[in-house]
């Protein structure tokens, strides 16, 4: 799942270590903690340490994350469309999902409170990073507004 997402966003590489996007994931994350994540190809569940920072959700094998740590994967939050609870889909408590145009990834938190905190943090990040993309495309209609004139030169 995430490997194909990684390839589609970053051009063919499945190694998160090759491009962290300049994010210092090892210090002052917006959110960090343990989640259980479903594998992309073999649908087993593995416990991973997740770090959300600057619009990217990284995961690692253990919680001791340093500058030298190599992420096992990364999800660019700007590519995410939704984040929501998924207990009914997986029939497991504290489950949630992150959806992109290409795929849906599933996660399980340790408690209901942690699930809600992850959903809120990721949701806020989606809004912040999708807004920053949209802001670059904003047209200032006030500065491009033309005053219409009649053939005799009077303003209409």
C-alpha cells in the first residue's frame, strides 16, 4: 500500500530513507506513538512507531528515532483525502483508516483516546497541507477585475 503510494508521489523509490523531504523527523514531532499497521502485500499486522511532522507520517520499527534512523515508510499527508474510524470495516476496536485516491491504509491504536488523537492530528495536517497547496493557486479576482465601459466611454 504505502510503497505504491510512495512510488506515485516520489517517483519510483520505495525507500523512505532516500527522501525524507528535509523533515527532521527525529526531533519535536507534532505527534508520535505506537500504532499497529497492516502490511501492504502480506496483510499481517505489525506494531510500528509513527511520527507525524510537517505533513509527513513516518513509521519506524522502534521508538528510538535519531537522525541516523531510516524510516520504514512515509505517507505524504497532502495526498490523503480522509482519515476516519474503521472499527466497522475491520471489526476491531480502535481502528482507523487513511484514504488516498489510490488506496486505503488501516491502523489500530491502543486506546479509543489515542485513536481519536491520531485522527484529529492527521486530519489537521491534511487540512493545513492541502490548504497550502490550494493557496498557491488562488487568483486575486479584485486585482484582475476590469471596469466595463460603454461604447461612448461611460462606465457601466
